[in-house]
C-alpha cells in the first residue's frame, strides 16, 4: 500500500481531486505540474515547463498536456480532461481512473471495460525531460494508443492565443518529431521508445479554462496548439515510453534513463521522507551557481527566502556541500552590504534589509552543523565585515545604525522587510523605522561575528565591535519592551511605537544570541502562543486587531491586503518551536511533537507530498498561495531536527541519572 494514494471514489470527484496538485522539479530549474488527474487548473501547470535563455530568465510552458486515447475495435476512449466555458469538461477521462499512487513515482491506473492501462511519470533530475511509461496491464482485444500533445510555448505568467506567427512546421527525429512554435525558443522533442505513426493535423483548441486563475482574478482562458498525434499498437504486458524534452534522446536509451531516474528518488513512504524529497526540488544548479527556488510554481530565487530556507533544506539532512555552494553563489552577487532579493543579473533588486542579516544566521547554522567555526572568519570574514560596516555607516534605502546601536531602515514607498506586500504602489505594512526582527537579527549577526573573530584572533575587529555589542541589549529593551503590555513592539519610528501583535518578535526569543533575558523571552513566547499560533504556523497579525484578515482570497489586491494581515505562515513555526524548546525543554516536547505531526495530513492535500506557502488565518486554515514553498518545507525539517536534538539531550540526561544511582 502506498503512503500517498487516492482511489476511484476520490478521483472521479472533480471538486476533490482538482484541489490536489502534483509537482516535480529538477536541478536545472524546470518542472512539471498539474492536478492528480492531469487536468490543468493554473496557467503555471504543464508537463514540461522550462527556462528559455533565448527569451528571458523565466520559465515557459512548452508541453501543456498530453491526451491519451485507447482504441479497441474502432471504439475510442479519450483519457484526457480539459475545462471549457460553461463548466464543461471535455473529454472526461477522469471517469476511467481507478487509482493514483506515488511510489516510487506518480502512477495513474485507468480501466476501460476489459482494458487496464497504467501511466507512470518521471521528470529527469538533470535534463529538461519528462518520461511517461505506459503499460497495458490487461486487454482482451487488439489495442492501440493515441497520444495528442497540447502545446503552449509561452511564459508561465501569460496565456497563449491562436495567432498567425506560430510555426506549424515539424521535423522527424528517431521515433518522433521536433517542433519550435516561435523564434527564440528551444526545440521540443517528442519521441517514443518504439516506432509510432505520427499524423500531422495542426489545429487549435480554444478557450481552455484554468479555474484557479479565475479565482485569483486573472485572465483564465487560453488557446492551445495541437500539431497532430502519435498512434501505435500496444500488447498486453508491454510498456512503451513517451519522452518530451529540449534535447533529442536515443530511443534505445529511454528505458535505461527511466530506470536510472527511479533509483535517484527518495521514497515518499512516510512524512519525513516526503519533506526530504520535496526539499531537494528547490535546489537548482546552473553552470557554477547553486541556487534555491523560493517556491513553485511561480516564484524564482529570492535572497531572503534563500537564507531562511537553506539550513532546513540542506543541513538537517547532512548536505553541507550544497549549503556552502548556495552561500558562495549568493556572496558572488553581493552589492555593497546588500544581497539581491529577487531577479538576476542587471534585473536584480536589492531591497531587503533582512537578507544580509539572515545570511549571518545561515552561516552560523552552517558553522554549527558542519563544525566549521574555526575557519568561518578566514573564509567569510571580509564579507561579514563589509555588511556590518555598511549597516553601521549607512547604505541604500536609509539603512543605518543609530546612536544607540540599533538599525533603522526604510523610506516612503518601500517595503524592506519580509512583510513586503505592495498595493497600488503603497506598502501594506511599510514598517519604516526600527523593526523588531531586524534588530534581533542585527544583534545575533554582531555577536556571531565577534565569536568567530575571537577564534581567529582578529583583535582589531573585536575591539571595534565589542562596545556596540554591549550597547545593543539595553537599547533593544528600552526601545521595544513594555512590561505592562508584556510583549515587544513590532517597530519603532521616533516616538511612535507600533504595538500590533505580530510574529516578528519571536526572533528575539529564537535566535542563538538574544538581546533579551529569559523573562522577556518567556513573555514573548506566551503572547505569540496565545494570539498567533495555529496548527499550521503563526498568524501574521493577531485576530484581536481590527485590521485582521481571516481569509486569503480574491483578486491580487484583495490577497495582497491579507498577505501579512492575519494569513498563517508555516515557516514562522520553526522559530516559535526553537524559542519554545529553549524555555521548556523536555516539558515542551509533547506539544511540539503534536504540532509537527499535525502537518502530516498536508501530504495528501493541496500540494501532494509538500507544504504550501500560506494558510488562512481562521480555521480550518485552508492552504493558499504557492503549492510548494521552500521555507515552509525547510522549517518543518528543522523542527524535526530540533525534536531529535532535544530527545537526544533528554536521553543523555536520563542515562546520566541512572548511572549515578
């Protein structure tokens, strides 16, 4: 029995199965994604979605979908499914589905009369290539299979429409064809493991609808181009492979390539393995660069997200090498004291005050996990000093250190913290001034730098920064703490203090170096638990606040207004858990374990085998946003690691007590 599986009663229920999506990406930055019944509900869905360097830095949908038709005794049964205007689904291939499983890879089983056909899909780890294995498991009459590819050749953020510019020509290649609809694109190769008849019948299919885009307030109808179809005989017990990729493959090598890819997969046979499997999908390696994709299907690389997610994605599973490669890639793009927050090359934006400070935390985690504290300063000291000095002296966006040692950041029209939603040119939560988490991160960065500088005996740096480090805790408490309220201000600007109860204060209690004492940390954790903690993470704003938004839905403006005004973020839970266990230790374990295990049901919801970007603020905390988010997955892996760490410490303590007796 597969850990993740769906039966016929679930698969024929469109409301149920269209809400469940499947994703597979590779180390080249490409991906394949759809619902579990292969009915696309987003413009981001596709069987082959890949970067197009000849056009831009973004992903493009080449092969949108592939319809299969079983032919027996001149009767045809189309297994595909598309939505058209008026709520019409045609064809309705999902009615033939009997089972969906994920081990070792996604597998759909169809039954048409006496015919049982299985379809297994694998996205190769290095090449931009989808391989689909069709096996005729049962048949009592001669059977043929027809494959009809639906092509888009467009940016993932846009939609395709019939046009006179589409190149309808094709060329034959071994057991298939190659086609390029528009200039600048890579060629799309569609091949089979056995010889097949290709019939070129170019036509457009109009107004295919994507219901998720309609719900999100975007354009949601597109025209897809079908160049023709492949048709071949298939006998009972036979397996035939279809391949779609950006490079030609030798047909005789397809079976070997397929089997090799299966051997690389981490089995999704339990909760933690699902998380580890998902974690690997965010790592992209291009040329000399190793990067982290913030989330699928629409995010690219984000600097802030990279540093927050990196320890959980790599260090918790012992992949120190990849962690260092990502750190070194990001350092190569440092601009003064700032890291690129989004974009690449000349299109990069350096508008994140927290990204450089999270870099210190990531480096700190790397040093701890990989036992590298002795060499960190020698290898990264120059960049660490560059960032600290840049913040002290002042840099872009009015980021600078004030006389009391704290960091001020921001200017009108800019959103520099992770709460960065902007509506009609205005930040929803601008937080200009001294944000609480920025200053908690700042103190941690200074203290960690002093720690490794002392190991390296850099006395000059130690002398320059020790006084600042000593100043920060008192300044932090004077600025953010109110004993009568019992929690920390979210941000301070001059005489104004924002007392909105937000999760940003949790970092003052979770980071390795905290600027506040245990009493304040305990008070912060209690307040966060009381007003912000849910079973799916921390709310971005207390429900007691009049500005609280309980549901994340509607058009882009409506969603952006709710993004950081109550929406639940799973990644924040990692720091709550860390702060909670530091205070409660053994006594806090049952509660934390229940929070962690509570996410297991998400393995069969929304994004199969992964964790989404956000959830609604109110129960039942419906999953929203990106289907699979790097820092969501990463922080759950870190929570798992923290649980094991505290169990190990508890176990050792028990052993010592027994030995004393």
